[in-house]
C-alpha cells in the first residue's frame, strides 16, 4: 500500500485512517476491527492523531497481533512522520451490540 498524503481537512484524514483500519482483521473472528466496533475514536490532536481502540476482551489472545497490524496499516497509509498514538482502552467494555450490521451479517447474527 503506497502512503497517501494526509488531507488538510480533519474529516478527510479521519476517514482515511478509518479506511486503513478496515484492513485489520481480527484473526479469531475474521471481521475487520472497524465493523467489530473495536475502534472507539479517531481524534485529531495538535501533534497528530490518536486512535482509541479496544479488544473483544482484556484476555484476547490475538491482541498484540491486532495492534501490530494496526501499526502496519497506519504506517503504510499515512505520510512518513505523521504522529499517531494508538491507545488500547477498556472503557467502555466491548459488547457485541457495538458491531456493524455488516459484521453481524458476516457472522450470521440476526436481530430477527
């Protein structure tokens, strides 16, 4: 993936980061972390960006692998030198209700 220039408007850059994060797949579930509802916030700061994300549980055995993938897609998607802090947070705790409809469909979960 070739690095893309950071858009000058925060909403465009935020969307670019979000799109990059859609390439990070939870290896146990097979769905990307955005649709799983694991990305809580993408916040522009004076010095760069902050991404707040969580795991499905604090004991997630694939947590480090997911974080490594997050770093890799962000590094590949943004210009060199862009500061991005990735914060692993536990509040609020992740709940299945946080998944998108696409994730529910992929997992065969229905609200019927």
